[in-house]
């Protein structure tokens, strides 16, 4: 197997020309969009929509990344749609906070909830996981994660974002079932990633989150976009960008132990702008909390999610009544 390539482009803000050019350059260095997508393909753009917060919090993938990737796919002749299953609220509430509804509507890009779960058997252990049929029916998946610290896994860059394809609060249940040991949980996340097999990862590291992520950390500029097909190579480069020893991250450590991806920096081909190591010397890692959710926590989480969705539906119905 040839050594993986990770592409990096310096990008210090989310203005449309800069983001558009940066994404085009990332893809060109990887062999072009045609290497990953065919005209007519239904392409799931899988951002990180964990909770409904504005772009200024760096909680979610920035709307500029989503819009410009969608625009590039449309120009190529593909059929992109945006979908996720947020841990809190729903996908429409999340895009509302990002002010994404109108730009996506103008591009005729559908927005979907990753629902309609189907039992899938993943990994060597044939673990049963309820994965959204909306994700399973896509011809191609492009993973659009946010570069963030994480209170349970130190930091997340590529692999964990595909956990959002597990429908609804079934993610909380998987925390309960698989979260006792970090390596077991990370193995499950890797199995989900491999099962869904995204064609490409484009990582939003223009503004990142450190501290108590993945929701309530500090937004801070980093100024990079990264792309690659090997998620562990991408995670390794991301870690080095902020001065983290890659193998201190549970995801990379687990991947190395099971032989998934490339975590050896000397075997990763880095293309694009000059790679500074590190680009950030004061990235704050969080204090770790348990991965495993207690059963009462899962039940409480399910109830809170139900209330949030009910409020959202009531708000939509109320607005229709007023406009009608």
C-alpha cells in the first residue's frame, strides 16, 4: 500500500473566495474531485452538527466549508445533500443557528435528518449498530469534521464525526455499552467509519476549539484546511499542528494497535503549504471525563432530546399558522 497523502492549505478566514480556492487546491493535490465522485452521484456532506450554536462558538463545522464544498460538487454534476443526527436538537435547528437554510436553498441542496435507522453488523465482532439509512443510501460520503478538543477523547479530527450517522439517542446508548474502556469505544468508532467508508475527509481547522470541547470550549483561530482519504493520517497531522504527541490520543493509539490507517509521521506525504510544527504552541487540552454514560444519564438525555424536538416542531407549526 502506498503512503497516504494529507493536503494542507493556509486559510485565515471563512470568506467565500479563500474557502473556495482552498478546497479546490486541497482536492487538486489529491488528484481532483473526479477521483472521489462521479457526475450524478448522491453525495452526503456529513458536517459536525453536534448542537445548535452559531459559527462564532466553533462548535459546528463552519457554514462556508459546507456551502463551498456543495457548490463545487454541483458544478461537477453531482447531487450533494447535507445531513446529520445532532446529539442535541435536530439538524434543522443546527443549520438555523449557522444561518445555512437560505444559502442551501438557493443552491437547491436538501437538508436531511440522519434518521430511519437500520441494524448493521460492523467490525470483526459484528457489533449491532443502528445506522441511518439516509447515510447508507448515499453513493458517496464526504466527511466535513470540525477540529476540536474533546473531554472524553482529548481531541477529535476525523473518525468520530461519522458517529453522527448513528441515529438519534442511540449514540448515547453506545456510550453506555462501549464506553467503559477508551480503546473499546474507539474501536467501535473506527468500525463505524470503516463500515460507512467516506471517500474523503475535509477538516475545518480555520477556527478551532480547545479547552472543554466538543461543545463548550474556546473558539480560537488556527488558519488551516486539511484533506485526505486516510483518517488516521489526517488525525496525526492535526495533532502535530497543535503540538500534541499523536499516540497520546486514544483514537490514534487504538488505530495503531489494530493496524488501521497510518499514524507514522515519516510515512505521511504532506502536500500544500509549508507545514509548521507546531502551528499553535498553547492549544489547551481538556480535563478528561468518563466516556461511559450511566443508564440514568442516557434516560435523561433521551427525555431532554425529546423535549427539544417537541419545542422545535411546535415553533415550526406556530410559524406556519402565522404565515398561513
